[in-house]
DNA sequence: AAGCCGGGGTA
DNA sequence: TACCCAGGCTT
C-alpha cells in the first residue's frame, strides 16, 4: 500500500533520460548532473551533452577539456573528471557494469549513484537514499536524530520497503515525492499521497524532520585577478590546477591577496604568467559564495601579451564556449566588459 | 567523522 | 540579501 501511494508520484514529469527503453548511459549522466544540482539548471546541459556525446563510447573517446566545457557553470567539476574516467574504464571492460556492487568500483560512483543506475537502468533490486529519500523517510517514520543519523537510518530501513521487482519505480517515486511534495521547507502535506501513513503529518511538525543543520562559518578568501587582453581581443586564461578551487576549468590569472594590496597581488599573478608590470585598471570586486567559503575577487584589467603554455592560453571571447569555465569567471569577464 | 568541492533556488 | 541544499572524495 505504501508502494501504491508513492507510485502516484511517478510519471508526473517527462524527462529525457526516463524514456523507455532506458539507456543506462543517459540514466548515469543524468544522475551525475543531478548531484547537488536541480533539474531546471542541468536540463539544458544534459541535452547539449547527449547531443555531443550520444554514447558511452563517444564520451570515452573525448578529450577531458571538451567534457569540462559541457559542464561549465554546473559546479563540482570533479563530477566531470570522474564521469570521463569512469566512461573510459567502462569501455575498457566492455561496457557499463550492470550491478550496484560493480558500478561502485568506478570513479564517481558512490553508494547513491551506483544504486540509482543499477535500479533505474538495470532493474536491480537495490534501495537508495538521497537527500529527498532521507527526508521522506524521516518524516514518514519519525526518525529522530541529526541529519547524518537520519541518513544512516534511512539506508538501514529503505531495503525493507522495496516492493518486489519494482525497486526502480519505487526509488524514483520516493525521490519525486521528496522533490515536489515532501519539500525541505513548507512541505505540501495536504497533497501527499502518503498522508494516512505519515507519522508527522498529523502533528504538523514534518518541518522538524530532519532537524535543520547548524550554519557552518564561512571563511573569506580574497583573490586579486587580472583580465589581460591581447590586440586581437582575446583574453588570457589560466587553467586551475588540481588541488585548486575550480580545478580543471579556466580562470583569470589570480593571486591570493588576503591582507595585501590587491593591485600588487594582481601584478604578481601576471608576473607568474610572464607578464611584466602592465598598466592595470581597477574593475571593482566580484563575489562568489561557495559552500564553505566566501570568495572575493579584486578585479583588474589591462592589455598585454604572454607566451602561451599548457595551462596558459589566449582565448577569443567568441571561443569561450569551447573550454570549461566557472560561473566565477563569467562574472569576472562581465565585470571587465568582456562578453562571451 | 569531518572537511572539501560550485552554484542556484527560495524566503 | 541571507539562507538553504547535498553526493563523492580525501584526509
């Protein structure tokens, strides 16, 4: 009965990766893009991605740069690197593994994604818990404890709720319910198909499950960055190395400027690129809030030339779509009057 | 177990 | 504007 109630949620939206018969590659791609990202934000990128890389094999054969380009602005770029690496590993072994256990061995497949692909695309009878499922179960069953404890409990309980032979449908229905009705805040309990079964609905305290997390403090990071344009209008970009924020994507040459003089720091950043003491015009400050820090970038612009390297390229504004860019870079370029 | 990774939606 | 959200990897 729980199943039937929850199932009412299904098929309320038609999304391209849900077309039957399901293509495991596309189901996987959608799950990766949906990590920490809403459907509305990722849908256009998903469509562009499958158009460029319609198959697992085409993705495996692609240069990483192009994969990152298609992830531009989505954030968490490790997802793109893992996706690419996993595609190559999968092709090398003859295709995508069909079980959750085997999928887990590939980069980028954690417990959730492995179970999602296995149940949704391959029909494996395996439960999954994402933020939505954890919240739905916490309210339905009045699971006490912190968000982390609720999450662990949900993984314990979920397998026992699985209807025989219909794990995929059930998983999808629970996630759909969490996304549309059993929302983090202000849940629409009146519309909930699970209403009679829910242990928090009558109390009206569904909101309290799971309890809100305490806000983490967010240290401020200050960068000084410079947009240097060449005579032909192209702008100097530097690839963020592994271990740096925005790793793998391209950004303006920057230097940490915490406590220092921003203009001097910007000059320093350019010297590291082989540009000596150019005239720099101040372009104000761009801010970007990340999960664990607030980023403030003091911006400068100027003209100049530099020798290109593997991690240093002049890119024409019209060609910006062909490399991986962060949203931060877009903001910075806009502030400098450079439009992609 | 805790910290690290972007970005956009919502109040 | 301020707050909220969340999977996988690394340490």
